[in-house]
C-alpha cells in the first residue's frame, strides 16, 4: 500500500473522473495536482478521529497536541495509563474518555486487530470498527480513506462533502445523503478521489 494519495493529472482516478463528470473535471482543473499522506499509525489515527468528532479542525488539533504531550507516545498502554483528570485537562469530554479507553482496551486484548484491517474488505472493516464505543460509520469511513487509502469510499453523512457538492453543482440547497449518493454513482470506482477534491475546495476557501 502506498503511503499517500498522489493525485496527478495522468493518474487513473483523475482521468476517470474527468471523463465521468464535467463539473468535477472543472474542480480538478481548479485545484490541480496534490498529494495527501496517509495516517499509517492506525491506533493514533482512530484516537485522532474520535477527538475530532463534532469539533472544529482547530479545536481538535489543539486537543490532539495536548494528548500527545501528555502521553509521550500514542499507544493503547499510554492512553489507559492517563488518569481522567489529565485527559480532561487535555480537552476530552467524559464520553470521549470512554471512547478512547474502550478502543485502547480492545486493541490490547486483541479483540480489535488493527494490523489485520488492511487485509479486509471495506464493509468488514466498518463492521469491526463500529463495535468500538464512539466509532460510527463516518469515523470508520474516515479511517478507510485517511489511513488505508481505500479508493472508492463515499461518506454520505459528511456535511462538508455535501455542501461542497451543492456549491459545485450550484444547487439551491445542500443535498441530502440519498441525493449525494446518487451524484456519487458516476464517480465509481474513484469516489475517494472525488471526495478529496471536494474537501480540498473547502480547505482552499472556494466555497461561499
């Protein structure tokens, strides 16, 4: 598995999307080529995703930095060794403390074998991850994209993606999950790349 997405003008995903969707082709031309490193430390990636739930990017980054400072090294053992007071001081809510401890416990017990996930199909990975408290389908899909680099993931629950689609197609309102899924059908089997370009439009401030 490559350690990053390399979105170049001649890669199969970009060529396929350019042919399948003229609107998306325009966005790809606007954004241009870019790379996105994968989060290859699977445990740290999941902890970071839990931290980021329902928070702004800036707030999540602050809590992540404080957690790393408190842990020293992001491992299940170090998370479980941190007492509640230190996690609260880093910015964790009580529910998120429960979530990261449940994740750490399952990894240490072997109930969740993170290294085996890369060998499993997408739906089985989602099933395994959503057994952990606080990890829903959206968080599992983010893991598929940003850690495993799976090529055909479309997170219909992601409001940012749906807003970006509404902007791209100049829709009167943000599409719902089912509508978004229908738009995404033409992007198969490169829905991850389409999503990365939509997110990048947000990151670069193109949405109004």
